[in-house]
């Protein structure tokens, strides 16, 4: 992982990827949420896992409306981990092929107006 600060045009903060090593994956755990997976991304993640797309969909995805989201594992009541988060290792097990939503975190348009919420969640925000 890069040890350089990441900045994106239009965002009032920078991100330090080194923070992820100590953090324990707060963005992959916590309250239940949607982790969208595009239809185009399905074959890539499935291949990474050595699975057929159909198997991958059945095992790891849920339908939400007309879209797919990653399943979650309940840790305790009200607390969930993404199905691909490994608590022992403290990291994502599909990191090289993770969905776009994970890849673009923490630079989501939503956080332009909710920076405080992001700062409370992610220790890498500067
Ligand atoms: S919450 Fe921030 S620091 Fe923690 S793993 Fe996610 S991106 Fe990295
Ligand atoms: S796919 Fe990986 S990066 Fe995305 S939420 Fe799940 S564990 Fe985290």
C-alpha cells in the first residue's frame, strides 16, 4: 500500500493510507450497510476466488432492488462485518478486486457534506 497522502480535487481533506494498518478495518465493519457490486465486477471477483459467477452470486451476494450488495456477517447484535473482511488478519480478503465503492473510499461525494461523520469513522482522514 502507498505511504503517500492521497488527495482528490473537490474534497476538503486528505487520506493517509498508512492509517489502515492500525485501524482494523472500521470501514469494513460496524453498522449494517450496502456494499454495491456492479454486474460488470462480478466475473472479476469470482475469477479471483476461483469460482464461477453464478456460484459467487449465490454464496456472497444479496439482491437489493435490482442491484447486488455483498453479504454481511453479524458479529454481535447491531454489528456486522463485510463477508470478505478477515477479523484475524484485520484486512479485506479480496482487496485487489474489491468493489468500486471500497476502492473510492473515503472520497465519496456524500462525505463532501458529511466530513465530521467520516472523521469519526476513519482515522486516516487529515
Ligand atoms: S476506516 Fe480508514 S483507516 Fe480504517 S481501514 Fe478504512 S480507510 Fe483505512
Ligand atoms: S469488499 Fe473488502 S474493502 Fe470492501 S467492505 Fe468488504 S472487506 Fe472491506
